[in-house]
């Protein structure tokens, strides 16, 4: 099983278009201490021919262009056999509308995420211009599901979604009742391979997650913020990390301390532009690396 990081930044990318924080200024200056990143997304394959994309970021065109394995091979079409959505956030779904050029799309999502995408978004009609253009394959927390090729045959990969503490996307918050399938992490397995990769990019807490994270040989985990009051301290916002359903990395109750004994390979992803771990010369970056964590970059590859 091969996994390729298409993007490793939180919503807005890095540098963020409207931000002049220290990190964004370093990125624009060309400093070698930071690397630009597009919004969080991962591609995974069993055979190197058919791929599944986890979350369709607003940067999906650029991400496909930077990954030759995702280029079309003849005429019209794509080696992307399906797109998995972990929640309905704009930075995880907007890329779908960039893939509207009459190639059928298969979307794996929980019922609540797919309903919000289709029932509450008129733009989805651009993905439903002919029968079969948009196909929903249902994900249910706690139920392992085979990922299928375009032919309908098994791909050799399966996905197990698990409910993760989170929140409704901003654009539907307050309009529907929240539920346990609004935000999931996914555990991806390859047939005949004991290794699994966990992808959990939005986690308000670790409640109920720790045993499942220990099962994985590789964990991509929510690295959005270093501090709970990161945006407030920088004068860039009024919300705390936990208000946005992101467990901060630092602090006695942060993910770095609470996941210190995690056994598998550990990678922070979905990193906000303000997070000091983006700076390779920061004490925060040194702290995560000393604890055995990696900081995801676009085009990073993992083989399990």
C-alpha cells in the first residue's frame, strides 16, 4: 500500500492568501526554513494504477498536476477510482466541484456528510448532469467497507471509518442537528497486509480514539494548531483551537503529550499557517521531532 501526501496544510493553505503572520512572511520570502503546502489531502493505492483520494481539497487541480500517477492515461478519464470524505468542511469538499468535466465520480461518505453536500448545495447539480456522474458509496462508523475499482471489482483496499469528536461545518452549523457521523477518521488496510494507516485530521479530543490509533502502523493526525489560543495570541482571530474542533499539539493536555507512547509512525498533517512547527528552526518543531513525530509535506510518500 502506497500513500502520497497531496497536501498537508489546513484550510487556506500555506502561505494563506490573506495572512502576514511570521510563517507566511517567511514562506513568501523564500526562506528555506519553511515549505509551502496546499490543503490537506492524501492519495492511496494498492496496485499503483487505481488511486483513492482522501478529501477533495480546493487545490486538487494543482495536486493532480504535481502527481503524475494521477494523470489521465488516454482520452478522457482518471486513475482516481474514488474520493473519501471525512467530513463536510469546505476545504475537504470544494475540490469536487473542480472535477466537474463529465467524468464519473464515486464519493465515499457518511450519510450526513453526503446529504449536506447534495441536499444543501445547489452547486452539486454540476456533478449530476447525467446518470452515474456522481455515485455515493455509504460509509458507516464502525463498519469496514471495501474500496472498489471503477469496474466494481475490489481494489485490494478497505476502509474503516470511526466517529471522531468534531463539529458541523460552518456553512450548515445551526441548521441541522449534529450527529456521530459528521466527522470521521479512517483506517485504511490492504488485503493480506497487517499494517493499517489511520487518517484523523480533525479531532476535538482523543475520547475513544487511543486504542484504535494504537492499531495503526502509521498515523496521520490533526496538527492544526500548536496552542489552544494560537489565533487569539497572534491577534488573528477570536476562536480557540478546541472551538474549531482541533486538539492542540502543545501543552500538558495536547496531542504531543497524550500520544507520547503511540507505537506506529506518527505524522502531523492539516497544519495551520500560524503553527510554529512549520518552521524547521523553531523549538516547537524540534520538540515534535524529538518525540518521534514527522511534519507532513506535500509529496511525502509512505509505503506500508
